[in-house]
C-alpha cells in the first residue's frame, strides 16, 4: 500500500484543510514527522480537537475503496510526492495533493492546450472548437477540457476523431462519468490513448460546487487556454481567470455581436486576451512550443527555468482579508446552502459559485454536503 496516498487521503478528510493548506503543511513538515505526531503536537500547530480526532480516526469507508480503485488495471493514483506528478500543475498555488487517473497517465506531462466554452453553444462555436482541437492535435499537443456538454465535448470528440490525444478533467469521481450523455465519449477518449483525471475520490457524485474547482486543474495542466464561445457569466471565464493567475496564456475567439455566447470572449479580449483567427495564432504565441519532441524530463527542465514557482503562502494567509467580504460575512460556522446565500445576496448562482470558489481558495470557507461554512 502506498503510504503517501493513504496519508494524503487522511489529510484531505480533516475538516477545514483545503488543497492550499495541505500543501503548506507538507512544505513545513516532513511526512514521516507528521505521521509520528501525537495529539499535543497537532494542537501545537493550531489544529482543533475535531480535526485531531478525524486524523486519528479517519473514515476508512472513503479511503479503502479509493486505494483499492487505484490497484485496478487502467487506474492510477498520482500524488504530489510522485516524480511523474504533472510539473505544470504542481506550480499552481492550490494544486490537488492527489489525482485519480484512468488511461494514459503519462499524457498528463505532455504539452497541452485547454479548450473551453459554453455548454449551450452555437453551430459557430461547435465548428471552431472542432477546428482548433484538430489543429492542436495535428501540431502535437494534447487537448484538455472538462467533458461537459457543448464546447468541451466537441473538442474532445474532434481530438478522438483524428486519433489525437485528449485529457478530460472531471468534477466528480471516475466511477460515475458525468454527464451521462458523454459516457461513450469518455470511453472513446480512453480507447485512443487519452486520459480521464480528477481530484475527487472515485465514488464522489457530481456536485455543482465542485465544477468550478476542476477548472483550476484544466488551466493548471495547460500551457494556454483557448475560450471558444462563452457568455459573460460562463464558467469558462473562471478557467480563463485561473489561467491568468497561473501565469498562463489566454486566447479568445471573437464572435457575432448579436450572439450572447460571444460576450464572454469579447470581454476577455478587452481585458487583454489575445484574439485568434487560426491555430497558428495560438501556437506561435506559446513560448514553449517545440517541446513536444523532447523527452519529458527535458520539458520539465526547460519549464523550471521559465515558469516561476509561486512562493507558498505563510500560515498567516488564512487570516487574509476575504476577496468578497459581504458574502463572507454571511457565512458562519454552521452550514448555509447555496440557495439561501443566493437569496440573501441577490446574486445569480453562477456568479455566487465564482465568489464562493474565491473564498475557498483563500482557505476561508469550506464546502460540505452542498453547503458552506467558515474554515477558521
């Protein structure tokens, strides 16, 4: 049994520990030292009695099935201590400690371009998603997206059709492909040497709050993100925002001024995203293009010299001023539902989820059972 995977799964069960906080703990404390801690030692580093109790009495009903899943053919659990953990993903501030992977795990280290867009796309969006996915695969890139309906599905399908490589990042466990309409597409991705990946344990059902979280992985794996078609409040803009925060390139395709699905792309272009008309516009503006023929280690070495590694946040960062103070003030230590928050704030659910994700990534709030409460 992989003690690293088991230990990380135990850590992720501890209340109020998000990906960023787990990363800080592992940076400050050697894993073997952590395993030797008693209750007093955990209390000394600021853990509550509830956290300490969960650490020493973890829910094995979640851990054991996940570890057993990783032993099955075609499945892998890749954690942050693995040498083959995706290098680019590891550079982001909230990189997931554990990844569950089906298919070609080596593909995660391959140069990738993310293609994202609206679930309810137009024929125009569908056409260009297929075009760019085909061109990127032909140029040697893997196409990364979220297996959602619309632009995501068209991008994956185009890659499969040309026998290219594509990576689908899911917002739920891999034992339950979501949406169900794309299950056959998921199988086609695996059959052509592609990859399914998620940070959620295999039996985790699809929960709306998890889908914005997976967007940071889509952009974090990729050298660049292309937004094909998106409304002004589209979840695709979350992916683009993450890409910018991760120091990655963002590109957008212009559309019809009368098309609501183009407003998000036009907004990104106004904010500095590069307008693209063909695949060459993207490929020539990715500084790492040409690495596709290098060995994986060579790619990592070059990227180390060119992609700055962000400094880990100090423990005091958990007391940072919230990005959305009005929303944060409505969230206490008891769970509150998204519906109730939407009623109290007057925000639309998609905009509310974006703000909630911001607060989550600040390690200020925690999502549990579909509701939210404060971390500290």
